[in-house]
């Protein structure tokens, strides 16, 4: 599992921030990525990013790599269950509970 070493911020961006401000954030994984992001105008804090001194920059220099494994032990979401059921061709009533759908998927995968 990949773990962010730090999160850096920039403004403007896609997320609502302090009144009248927006921001983006980026997880960086190494000191080299942190240094590159800071050199390109990213900031260590949201407050710094949303001040008038912070310069807007082009899209991120590095992309966060999403680990396909869940970061926690949370049960699958309804959307994940629906996607898996569709993937294996499992037909079910839309009123079925998540717990029952998970059991059906597990049974179908065992076959």
C-alpha cells in the first residue's frame, strides 16, 4: 500500500476552501517529489496556498498512484458490489441488501 509522505496544496483548484478561494491537493511520496512540487508553486499548507502570494501553476508534476487494495477493512461499497456482480454476470433484485449481495457474489466466485 502506498502511503503519502506529505500533502501539498495550490490555489486555485477544484475544491472549496476559505471564503472565495479554491484549492487542489496532491499526495507526494518522496522528498524529491516534495521538493519538485514546492519548486513548482505548491505549498505545504492550505493557508499558504490560499494567500494572494501563492501562484497558480499548471497541472501536477507528479500523479498520485492509487493502490488497488483498500486502505482499510471497510466492507465493499454498493457500487463495488454492483460492479463485481456485473463483471461475473450475476443477476439479482435491486432491492437486495448489501450483505446478501456480497454473499451471492462470494458463492458465485466459489463455483
